[in-house]
C-alpha cells in the first residue's frame, strides 16, 4: 500500500481542519480559534483512503499576526519545522486551503508569501494543490447556470489565475458538509488524482528540503526586525548628525576635531556591523545601510577637509620657520663679511703704510757720518 503525506496550510477560517476531517472521513482535527498558534495545535492523523495509507498533518494556521515581530516569526518557523518533522518520510503534497466566495485579499496574498518563505519559493509550483472549501456555497451560486468548478477556475483572472497557474492548475472543490457518500468519495478521488500528479513529478518534501529553504526563513525573520532596526538606526544617526553640527561650531584644534570625527565614524561602523548581523545575509536592510553611508560620507568629507587644513598649516609653519632661519643666517653672513672686509682693509693699510716710515729714519744715519770724519 502506497503512503501519502499531506500537509494542510491556510489562513484561519478557511476550513483547513474540516478539510482534513473530510479527507480522512473522520473527526480527527478540531478547528481552533486563538490569537496565536502553539505547537500543541499541530495535529497528525492517518487513515486508509482510496487504497492509500494517508497521513495528514493539520499544519500552521497563517494568522494575521504570525509575522508581527521577530518573536512571532520565530514561533511560525519553528511550527513549520515541526510540521515537516511529523512526517517520517516527508510529505507528498502541500494542500493550500482557500475559502470559496471570499475575495482574494492582501491577507491571502501575504499568506502565500509566508508559505513560500517557510517552505521554499517553488513549493507551490512543485507540491501545491489548492483545496477550495465551502463547496456548498459554490453549488448554490451555480445552481441555475450549471457552471462547473473547472469552468469557474478557468474564468478567474489576476492574482487568483496566477496562483492556479503556479500550482499547475491542481485545484479541487471540497464541501465539508457533504452527506452524500458518492459525492464525498468523488471529491476525495479528485484530490488523490492531483496528489498522484505531484507524486509522479517530484520526490517527497523532507527536512532537507526545509533546510534548503532557510534563506526565505531568515529573510522573513530579518524583515520582522525592520521596525526596531529602523528606530535604532534613526536614533544613532540623529545623535551623530547633531554632534557633527556641534563640532563645526566648536573651537577645537584640527587634531582634536579629527579625533572626534574618528569617534563618530567608529559609532557608525558599529551600527552597520550590528545591522548586518541582524540581517543574516538576506539584504533586507539596504535602505538603512544607505542612510548610514550618507552620514559616513559627511564624516569623511569633514575629515579630509581638516586634514588638508592641517597640512596647509604645517606647510605655512615650516615656511615661516625657514624664513626666520634664512634671515638669521643672512645676518650672520653679513657680519662675517664685514669682519673679513675689515681684516683685508687693515692688511692693505699696514702694507702700504710701512714704506713711508722707513725713509725718515735712514737719512739721519747717513748725515751723521761725514761730520764724524771731519
């Protein structure tokens, strides 16, 4: 006997638990209406159905608050993991329960996005079978014109048509209040035909499949943190911007100014590192990183401007010092030159003045000799 695993998912109020009871032809699942789902709400039941051993897990109910904040998202991911673990060999098909007669609202679209985030972007394409509940309402609506469910599905447009196409037009109508055994068996057979179609195309969805979908789970968790991350980013950047303005009005030296800028840059770097850790590599914080980069650019521009000012002041100081040194050296050289000129002049003076003194001495000697001879 072949084994079939069916995972039921859908929004609250769509008749998910009742569909499970109709498949197994027994009251195995009790519809619950609470603000949030706990692990105890996951229920498993088995029965022989249409010659198959069918195991059904009444999986997660996609309530409106299941993605409100990281705590709720973490619980939702844990429930999805546990639902998959409840199948020993994985599930054969994922039954997406929609309610006939209700507009395909943004809440329904969000539920589809959550399913893909939890189980993989291609889970509906590979494993999805749409079960439209409240088939009794459909029967009442088409009682006069004889439209079949297939006709009605083909007439759909927009998002509903796209969803049907994504699931490979695998859809069935369920009347959970049906009392006629033949009609009840007929809707079960139609469902099993769609399940067999999935089974023939892809292997069962296992825990390995769930782990492979971890990027979507991390992204959903990161996006749930965005409001808090946006608040923290705004607070830090506002503080940095105010301190930047105060720096411009301060009378700090260029060195101290740059030191304070480096402190602000360190603060923005720490914020960026924190955001990247919280993002988990999902690229959900691009807008926040852009805001940080604008502030960083402002800090870098101010730092570069003041570094240039420091270099200019250094150059001017060096130039003034060099000028003073040249002036001192020039004065010294002038003094040395004056002394040198004085010495040369003195030497020349002595050299030319000596002959003048010699003739005045010699004649007196010569004149005294004749008188002595006489």
